[in-house]
């Protein structure tokens, strides 16, 4: 009895589903960022997910299909593919492939003092493919990032790349649930430059929702509650003020919504491990 091509394909699919999902880790343990020209040996991959890192794939010239979380997407270049750590994906691309692959660990964003870096990334929430009218600017920035070894410069380049991608999503009808969903609106509020309030209820009221709904929306979008996101912003802003200004710790505490210096010191030490004075002294001495 002859077996058709479709039967072979179905059998292969069943075999893939029966086995475990492969988890790939292409980053060295102490490395938070890696940029490389697309490897021609990896034009066809098997379903897998990534071990704690984000993958951005800039495809300048190729054709084929990208399969991600059950969606079969035709690849039209130039475009940027966005694969998050919880996505299961694989692709079938035709050679030659002209492009770049950027791998970024969560820690790259966590240790940055620039809160907007994470905010830009989360504006791309729910998007897995961004078509590009003109890829020359992005390709140039990614090419520079590939050669750059300084962390501060890497952050600046990543911020520029993400900002450019966000402009493409705003100029096209690319949906990600709701562009005005609670999570993004919350991020806009705490990143607006207005005096910070260390109370989720304050922002929930501004967004005409409950703290519980706001926490749930943030958890779904970013795997962090509104309280955790607010704490992250306060700590990063505190670090910036300690490092880049000569404000007293009491002044910084007031700027960040604390009633007194001691409350801020306890709060800062709980998240950073050392108090604000010790952090400032270590940074200035280093």
C-alpha cells in the first residue's frame, strides 16, 4: 500500500506532537545579548521554545513560512519576527536568507536603568510579525549592534531598534489585543514624567478600574503585577537619581512619593540589597 505525501506529513506531525517540546538556549550563561548574521544552516527548524530569552529576527530577503503558537504565517520580506520565551515556533525558509538574529535575555532589560527600554518592548506585546517598508535603517542599526561590546551603547541601540519597530506598528493596522489596554496605559502613566505615586490604587483610579483588574492585566501582558512594575520603575528611577544627580537621599525619597527618607531607605534596600547611600558610594567609587 502506497503512502501519500500528506500521510507522511501527518505522521510526522503526530510524531512531533507526541514528543516533548525542545527548549533551546543559544546564549552563554553570562551573556545577555547576542547578535549574528542569519545562519544558512538554520533555514528549517523543528518546533521549539526558548530558555528565557527574546528572539528578534530581521529578515531582509527570503520567502517561506513561520509557524508560531498554531499560526501559519507567510513570510514576506523585509520583516521583523518577534519570538518571546513562551512561544513555540519553527520556520521553513528558502535559501539564501539575508538577515540578522538578535537574542536578548530578560536580565538585559532588568539591569538597565532606562525604564523606557522595557516599555518599548511591551508596546510590541502580542505581535509576532512586523512588515517593513524600508529596512535599511533597521539593518544599519542591527549591524552596528552586532559589533558593539559596550553595554550602555548596546542599550541605546536596542532602544532605537525597538522605537523604530513601534513606529511601524503605529503606522500600520497591526493588532495586539488592544493598543490601549490597561497594561500599556499604566506604563504610559508611570513613565509620563509626572510625580510618581507608590500606590497601585492611585493609577487604577486614573484608569477607571480596580487595583485587582490592573494587576491582572499587567500579569497577563508582562508576567509581573502592577505592584511589581511600579516597584521596578521606582527602583530604576531611584538608581538614576542617586547616580546622575547630587540630590540628597531625602530629596530623592520625596521625588519618588515617600513620606520620609527612612521609608525610602528600607524600600530600596529590600529590592537592591543595599541602602541608597551604599549604592551611591559604590557607584561613584567604581
